[in-house]
C-alpha cells in the first residue's frame, strides 16, 4: 500500500478526495490517501500546495517526492527543509485555461473591443483593426504555458515572438533568448504577455528601462507572477501613455489590497489570479502518473530545477 499525504489545504480536499482515488485506480495503484500528519516517516509522497499544511519537510524522511499542485514553485523551491525531489504541475487543464485567458485578452486589445463594449456612444466612427497577420504579440516565457499560448496565437495568424532562457525552436514562432533577444522582443511587443516564473533572475524584469523599449501605446498582460513587474514603473508608463492598458492577474500581494492603485486605474484590468486554475480531474492524472513512475523506478515528470528556481 502506497502512503500519500494530502497536504495541499482543506479547501482543495473535497475535489481531490474524489479525483485522486479515481486516478490512482486507473493506474492500478493501491494507495492510502489521507491528511493525517502524525506519522511522517510512513509517508511515501506528499501532494502539496504552497498555502497547505506542511512547511517543514524534514520529518518526511522516507518520502520519495513532493508533488506540487501549482505550476509556480517560488514559495517552496527555496525551502531549506525540502531535500526530496520536487515536481510542479504541468497538465492539460492548466494549459487550456491559460490559452483561453491569454487569447481572449489578446483579442480584446487587438480588436479594440472596449470601444464598443465600454465606450459606446451614438457616434458612427468606424475604426478598423489590423489583421492579426499584421500584429506582433510577444510572449516572455516559452515554457509549457507560454508555448501553448504562442501556438494558439500563431494559429490565429498573429506574428508571434517568444523569449526564453535557453534557445528554442517552436514552429510558427520567432524564438529569441538572452539579453539581446529580450531587447529585440520588447521593441516589437505591440502586445506583451508575461509567462515567466518568479525567480531572482526574472524579478522586476519589466521596469522603467524595459517598458521604455516597447512601442508606444503597447498592451501588457501578466498572468505570470506579480514580481515580474516593477509596479511603480508600470503605473508611470500607463500614466505617460507608453503602455496603453494592462491586464493583470497576479500581484506581489494577493488578494490585491482594496487601496492598491491598480484597482482604480482607468488603464488597468485586474483579474483575481484566475488566468488558469489547477483542475482536480486533470491534475490528479499527473499526480497518479508521477507516483506510478516513482514506484516503477522511472524518472519523475516535471522535476523542478532547484538551481534555476523553476
Ligand atoms: P515553465 O514551463 O517552467 O516555463 C517557464 C519559461 O520561462 C521557460 O520558457 C523558461 O525558459 C523561461 N524563463 C525562466 N527564467 C528565465 C529567465 N531568467 N530569462 C528568460 N526566460 C526565462 O513554466 P510554465 O508552466 O509555462 O508556467 C509559467 C508561469 O506561469 C509559472 O511559473 C507561474 O508563475 C505562472 N502561472 C500562472 C497561473 C495563473 O493562474 N495566473 C497559472 C499557472 C502558472 P527555458 O524554456 O529556457 O527554461
């Protein structure tokens, strides 16, 4: 019997208490899934989330892996008590959700939808948007989510440029990397989407200097992590018109405090960290597959690179 501790928080338990056993059964795994932390040495795997019930991993001396339910691992990757392998969530539900959120908001900006939806006046004033083939969209971060979004936008005919740490080759996407690549990407970014992880190397990546590289009147989407943006610099760029509008899903402090200037800013749309949610059904399949691999002595999927921080 495989001993699995669910330490991902009470609010998630009802959905996973149903979905995980079904996923384990589908893989033929015999699992004791529980939330009892009284015998940590007996635990084989932890199903974890950053705001869950475990922050000290040292007592889990026999645990073969900590399986994170979130794609982002910035809250756990530096935990000094964590010596077990750490995996992060990559699953079809997360990808589909992010593709839908990103394409929806890119199309809002591309088509100028606010003109009709928000600013409607009895004035017949046709403003014809360019075709997608004449619009450049930049994705900073070309990983599991960034690549899925880049391919969906390329399929809609946008000119898509992606930027990543290591050089990549994604069909239909102009792939850039490195400092010069970032400059080249930003200078073309009519619409810019942030899908980078939060690491020491990516914090404040969008600051006064980098925002100034973007074409005047550019649009910004941040479904990545709040600290990717230096907030004061973005507010200044919005006020000056350098950035025409921003849609922000993630923030340094969440929930975003009621007095945060982003809420009231006329050029900002706030969404409450809902760009893409980990769904129990699809995520449970990934957790079950990783436990199957662990038991079979096969390498885990989606292992976090601790030195890179993601
Ligand atoms: P991923 O597969 O690890 O991809 C990360 C991408 O960022 C990779 O292309 C990576 O480059 C690039 N990158 C990392 N550090 C970099 C650096 N210093 N310079 C340039 N590029 C760098 O992650 P993912 O699954 O796509 O998820 C991305 C992020 O989305 C997560 O970390 C999380 O913060 C966020 N997220 C948000 C939500 C939400 O609801 N808002 C939901 C899920 C995830 P390489 O390709 O070279 O490794």
